[in-house]
C-alpha cells in the first residue's frame, strides 16, 4: 500500500506559530489554534507589502491584490493562487523567492508562513474567480460536421452495372470523376473469409466453407451474411470495437495496486448482448449514459416487487460511465486536495470518453481554454461536466468500490434485511451454544488429562495453572510450562483433542450444520457497477485553466452550443425531493436526436472503418476542424441518414455495406488496374479496391484457438483471470476454459496479457478511438517461440490428423487459410513433411529410427512444424 | 548463426531497430508520408552531444538531504519544529531530522556527496547535481508519470519512447529503447515505466532480462535442433513469398517478412549483448558481480553499457518495488539502497569513461521526488522515516556533454523548497532531448487533435549552465 495516501486529516484550523524567528530562538514557540482569513491575516500583509503596485485602477501586471475576488483570477500571468496548494501558487512563489516586492522590505519569515498556511488551509475569504475565458469567437462554426447531415440524392453514374446499392453509386461517382473504376469482385471464398473476420472476428470453419461453396441459391451470399450476423460470435466481435472507445478495463488503474474490478464484466456483457440483439444505437447510447433515468430505476426500486429486466439492463449499461480510471478508496478523504488530484481527473476522463466515442470530438482542449481548434467554449465544456456532476459529485465523492447498485427493489432489500437480521441472530445463538459445548468439553478434557497424571502432582499442577503467570513460584512456573499445553491446549490442538470425544463431535457437527443452513438462508443480491445521482445538491464551477484549485463561477448543465442541433438541450430542474436530476437523460436525448450533426455520422464512420480499414473520415476520434476531411462526404451523410431511417440498426448498416460492390471488390487488384489507380490515388482513398487488412490482437488469438479446435464458445460471465509468470510473461493460466475468446480475458491496465499486448491491444489509460498496427520482431518471436503458439500448433496438428489422417496437409491449409490447397502448394508442403520427418528421425540412432512409434512421432512432429508455420504465415494474419 | 540469417535479404529495412512502421517503409520505398500516417523525424534536429542515454531510475524518491544536498541547519535544529515557512503542509511530519551522514567535498570541483556514496562520489568532476528540482504531485504514480512522461496524467509516452521515436536506433539488430527491470519484482507502475503511450507501440521499451533468455520468447522453452529450425524458417519464407508474389506492392507483407528476419538477428545480437561472460574478471568485479549485495544492480549496469556500446539509444534501469521510499527507518533504508547501487553506478561511470563512451552517453540518476526534511509522525511521535516530498529534491546528470563538477540551483536552508534556479521536470526533459540533438518543441506527435510533445504546455528551457 502506498502509505502516503493515508494521510492524517488536514486541519482547516492551523497551528499558527508565533515566533519572531526560529533561527534566533531555536525553540518551540507558543501555539494557538484559529482560522486564518483573508481579511484578518492576509490583507494586512498585502497592504504593507504589495499595495504600492498591485492596487487601484491600473494595477501592475493587471493584478489587484486588495480585492478578494480578483486573487483567483489573477492578472496577466494567470491565477495568483491555487486553493490549498501554496507551493504551486504564483503569489507564494514570488514572495518566497524574494522576487516580490521588487523594492522595499521583503516579507518576513512570519509573514511568508502566514501566507503559506492561509493558502494551504483553503484560502478562506477568497471569492471564486470572476473573469473566465468566455470566448465568443465563432470562427469555425460553419464547419461541415457541426451541421446536421442532409440526405443527398443518390448520384447517377455511368457504370450502373456496378451498382448493388446506393453506396456504390456514391463511390463510383468519385471514381468516375477521377477516371477510375472499381476492381473486380473478389472470389467467393475470399468474401467468406473477409466477411467472417469482419463480422465475427474468426476465420470460417471448414464446414461453413463447404456449405457456402455448395450453396447455389441466388441469395447464397446474403444468407451467408445473415448467418454470420445471427451468430453470437458477432456480438463478441463488435462489442470489442465498442469497448475500445469506451475504454473498458477490468482494473481500476492509477495506483500500482491496480485493483481488479470484480463487477466490470457485467457492462462488457451488456455490450455483447446489445450488438447481438441489434439494439437500436440511440437506445444503446441512452442506456449507457442515462439507463437509470431512462428506465426510471428509482420508481421501480421504490414501488415494485422486483426490478424489471429493462431496469436491470439500464443500470448495467451505465457501466459505460464507469470505465475511466478511478482508484478511489474510502481513505482518500484524508488526502489533501483529493478532489483535485483524483476525483476531477476521473470526471475529465469520463467526459472525454463520452465525447470522443459518441461525437468524435476532442473536447478536452476546452477544459483549459476556449477555442483551441474547434469553436468550443470552456463554459460549454463545464456545462457538459455539470450534466454528470450530480452523479459524480467531486465534492462528495463515493469511493469506486462503494459506488454500486444492487439488483433488487426496496421491497426485496427490506425483506432481505429482515431475513438477514434473523439469520444473524440465529447464527449468534448457535455460536453461543457452540461455545458452551466447547467450554464443557474443555473442562472435561482438563479433568481427563489431569487424571492421567501421577496423583501426587495433580493438585500442584492445577494450582500452578490457576495462579496468574506473573505470580507463579519457580516450581509453579516449571509445572505450568510442562503441563499447560497438554491440559489446556489451544487452537487446532484443542480442536483435535476435543474431536476425540465422539459426543462432542456429533454435538458441534450438528451446530455447524445448522449454522451453514442458516447462512444459506441469507439473501444476497448481485451488484452492478453503475452511475446514479447521489443525494444532495451538486455545484459545478468553471475551472480556470481546467484547474480544480482555481474555481470560477458556477454553471448550469448544458451541451455543446457549437453544434447546430434542431432541438436544443432542454432540461428543467426536478422537484427537490427527486432521486435523480434527469440531466443525463436530457443530455442523451439531445445527443440522440435524429438530426444531431455528429452522433449518426460518427457511428457509421466507425462501422465503415471496421469494414474498410479506414473511415470515410480518417480520424474517427476527430470530426472537428483539425480532423481529416471526409473522402466521400455525400456518402457519409447518406449512410448517417440511412442509419437513423433504419431505426439506428447497426446490422442494417452491415448488410448494406457487405452487399455493396464497393466492399466486395478484390484487394488484389490486377496490375493494370492497380498501376492506373495508384498513379491518381495511391492511398486508395477513392476505394478502387478493397484494402488488405491484418487481423487485430484478439481475432489473432481467437483464430489460433479456433483453428486448433480448442476455442471455447461459452458466452458471457466473469473474466478469465490472467497471471504474471516469473519470467514476466502475463498469460491466461491453464485451467477451466482458458481458451475462451479474448474479449473475456481480464484486462488489467498494468498487467496486460502478453500476447494480446504484443499484437497491439491498446493500453487503456483513457480510451482508444483507433488502434495502432505495428510490425515488430517481438511479434515474430512470440509467434515462433511462445508456449501459446507451441500449444496451438500441436492441437492444430492433432486436430487435422484426426479429422483427415490421409490428407493432413490439405486439411491444415483449408482450416488455416479458408481455401483448398493448390497443387504446387500441396507439393511444397508434402515435401516439407517428408524432409522434416527425416530430420527428426536423424535425431535418433539407427536402431531406434526404424521403430514404428518413432517414425510416427517424427511425422507428427513434422506436421506440428507445418501447422506452426501456417499459423505464423502472412496469409493467416492478413485478410484479402 | 541463426536460421533466419539465411535470408537476410532486406538489410536495409532494419535501420529501425526492433521494428519498423510506416516510416521505415516509407523512407525505404520512397512512398510519401501521409499527413495522418506515421511520420518519424528519425534524425536529430541539430548536432547531438550524446548518442545514448542510460537512465538510472530510482523508484520511491531518494532522500536528497541524505545524499546530494547537505543541510547543516537541519542537523543544527534536529528534533525541533520548523518555522511555518517550511512546515509540512500536510502535517504528516513535524520535527526536523538532520542527516546522520557526513558530507564531504570530492574531486577538484569539491562537489559534495554524503559518505554513503563512496564510489559515485569519485566521479564528482563528471557529475552535475541539480538541487532545485520540484514536481507536482506527492503520490508515487503521478510523480513517476511526471518524471517519465512529462505530466501527472497516465498514458503518455515515456522519455525513452520519445527518444526512440526521435532518433531510432543506431543498430539494426537491437531495439532503440531497452528496459532493464529488476528480476526480483516489478517496479511501482510496472510496464508504464517504458510505455510508448499513444506513440506507436514500435517505440515502447523492449524488456531485456538478466536471467534466463535475454528477451521473452527469444528461444522456445525446449530448444529445437538447428536443422529443424532452419527448415521451419525456410518453409515460412516459402509460404510468405508465394503469398507476396500474388500481392505485389503490399509493403506491409514485406515488412512482416523482414520482422521475422530481424527476429533471427536479434536472437544472436541480444544473446551476444547480454553474454557477460565475455567481460574480464576485473570488469565483473568492478561492477560488483562478485558480491551478492551489488550483483543484481551491477549486472544491469554492465548490461546497459554493453547495450549502449552496441547502438541501443536509451536504456532504463529499474529496481523492484520502490526501495527509496523510506517512510520508516530512513537512514538504514537509504544506506541499503546505496550499498546495492553505488558501487555498480560508480563502475558504470568508470567503465564508460575508460572506453571513451562517457562523452557520448548521458547518465540520468534520480527518482520521482525527494523526501521531507522532517521526520514522519507515528502515533503522535517523531519516528525515523521521511515522507514523500515534491517541493525540492535532487537529481544528477553525467556524461553526454554535461559539465560535471557542479551543483545547480538550491533548496532553502532546510531542503524543503527549491528556491534558486527552480527546475521543473520539463526543463530537465528539454535538456536531455537537447543533448541528444532534439528540440523539445519540434519533437511532436499528432494525437487527439493536437501536436503533443514531451514538455507539453510547459514553458521549458534547456539548462544551459549544465552543458559543457
């Protein structure tokens, strides 16, 4: 434990040492306790030392120190002080270093001490900063993404035979304008493998390859897509994308203990369920930001027998607002400035996650100043923060472990309390009974054992043991030492000794049994890591330069006024006894209005990105002025409006995109096409072909498990815990179901699973809006030499040898690459198996080399090697 | 020889150390670097003074008043309460606690060290002690983030990652940034100490280990015969070449093929770099490898020298846990840390110097903060520990164009607050980058809508007085 975190409470009343100079006296001075105030203690110092320059109409450096309301705002150099942090306050810095006052007498040590103590005790008497950065600079508000998408007409193009749906028309329009065409449609199996990885994050099984190849129905392709979308594997794949932007982790972050979060997985499962059930995206956001308010949790809690399913789902969904690192513990309330140091940062991160995931905006710049890149004002930033303040309450923080709701209604809870009180009482009674029995038998044991001693010493021993230890004579001491253990055994020895009495055992066994039965009656509820409004009134100050130690004026909840939304943010304060403010619901209703300029665009762009490698806006986290210009602006708006029109159906968007010729293009464009197109559009931003893509960390691990036939298909539940090995590798240890999909592998911020980390699973500090893809030699080493790979290769080899003993090579290629082996390849691989078998046999002496066991083992090893190289090959990790 | 060496046909690709991303490929294949792509400057902005950095990170926050910043007044007023001006603002400590260690002047410069650093002090004339450091948080993790990444928030790239991004490696066979954690346990904040944050993962520190295989997965658990390895590698190569032949122009595929080749070369280079048996008995003894107390840290110091010698750009050394966090028994704890590290660090300086490497290797010594001049209170009484202290502490630099034999800045009479030439972390970072030929304002990475830099929003200045 970090001891420094546990601090003795910081007293608002300070010890004021009245000493002329410690150096002169070297002795303790008199002390008294009283609160320092600006008026009584600080203003007099300022009047003598600072007033010559820092007062009046035109104070130096724009700083008037005589006014309690201008101290925080400060002057040209920024805030003069930070409440509670003298060491980092400009005022203290200047006077303690002797820079101020520049002429005349410097402050005495006593004055410096007073000033310092006053600031550190909370700078009593200072008003909130009056002046804030209220920029009314509107430059940039005309930016395209700040205005609602308007459904464009589908363009008419020349190559109309290439059109499956409007997507193709928009893409062709731009290709034709540049004199380009689409690439041919990819082969069927290529499409199957691509769709399979895109939608489920797994390679197609050999059975589904055969099924698809054998399906000559005109809608075979559509049926294949439908099968993939209906698979529960789809939700696992797409939930992972969302968990990236939500910043999901299974540990609290911040402190080194990196405490695991035992309940976080419920939110992860919620996301998987949401994708699998194609929950409308507007509803999905509403639940995540205000599920408790949307489903009226408090009414259900207080009036219903049990919580309805939608309410439970609603409160679980608010786990979205709990993904930001939050290591708070109950003892944090003893830390000086804990809100500034720990609670506010969690709120800042939460707001960043909300805005970057849903609106593709980097609002965090506006925490410190208005209009850095985008025309977002600091006041708007804090208005949005105010939306969440009623729940988060930095002034009245609830430690992260305690911020949870039970899956229970009030009635259930009351009933449970009543029953559990009964259980407590009964258990207590039983335990009392037990101790009586124990005392009786302890007595009996004493007597029985005493009787076994020579009669002559029995009474002396008894007396020796009865006398208090300090009062014993030498002889008594000797006797006590010698016989105490035998006659009055303690702990386990006593239990063992008493156990010898059959009637003792049956008596206590019976009591224990009754205690256990009582305990089973205890009524416990599942818990949810949720967000909900806390009682009491929340206030939200604008923080000067984003600094919680320089609070400014209060603001009311609101949203981004920069955005041109048909419906403004509307919220009225509820009646005072209301359990929840309705602020988050008002915010998310504003966010999910059909014509919100960003919500639909940002999500369709993400969907697009995961089907093409790059978004229509290449910066999915930044739709603002510094973000990338859309490659196909009309298409983006068409998709956004289509998304809303479909009832915010994500699966509808997949079907559209995967049905398009644009998506179905080959990535391996023929050289003529490629040469022509690359000269005009080297980055393929016009989509003259599909992009070859490498699978990410999780699908890579999942595919390895899948092809080796060991992937578990168990959905949901607590995470597979990870363990750090002595050599530093973090692995999923062997045990029950260690081969579950990677989305179920516990994400500890400080101990990421090694293989996933090596393949670029993002480290979660806030959230990840776009993954990096690196190609480094540690990946090669992991593939070649890690235990995980070795094990996968062995399982894979055994799997293919069992399934197709006559053609393991052909089977291995089919499983790994989702296509039959061609004849050249078959030759190459068969030859490898032959040669490799010989190499293994050569490891043996001539005598053993001919044993059939040795020969078959050598062949098996050769096939393992073959399988290992297939899994390491480019074709396994790249999708055409 | 490694089997993968058989096919080292893309030597040129491997300019980039342990990996290569868009840049290496772009520069090699002359495709333009797109605006949102991965631009790495991969070159110095001006003539560097140092080619490499060895960071001796001291987890926990070493006690400056017991090591580098002598305070006679603390001794004089030992046991008394301090004036308000330097009283602990959190009331955790109360009575001033003088250092039990005597300070002496060393070298021609007369730079002062306490007696518990008999080896490092011999290099006084090469060392510049900054006595006026201050930081912004008094909890370890946040202060570590400040020291390592420039701000008190999590998830930013470390100094080593910025250096790797800015300069790449000098060798093709080893990573640019190597972390040497303590095999006996994780340091506080674990892997974040060598994280690349939001820089591409390519720039994160690669962990080299002093026991067992030098790099994780460098070898399989059960080594395969050479001929077997070679034929496996050949098969992989054939599979990949067939795959590539059908996909001409896919640079990523070439890069991935090359990464396997580099892995092969790294197997050799890393094994060689960490083979300390190549060192003479005298050198091994110099680093204290013959003594159980100094062996572990000495091994890492010697590894660091061998890595730097082979072109690694940035090496960070760590100790398990946070041994300098002397909340109790400060004197003994600080002394024990010195016993474990002083001789190896002294040896590192001696060894680099005699090999002519000190001029081009910057050594950074220090932790995330210092310790309080007053003793911690336990049960209302003065105990024997010192608490975390962010307001004034010391760090030292040596080599790499640093002007030794000087102390820079000062704390007040009690070592409480940095008062002269106050030095924020950003100044130190700017100076370190400057010695490497990098301008802290120009070394940027576009992230979340802005050009991020190590020194972020701080107005940082290179500490010119420290430079020779």
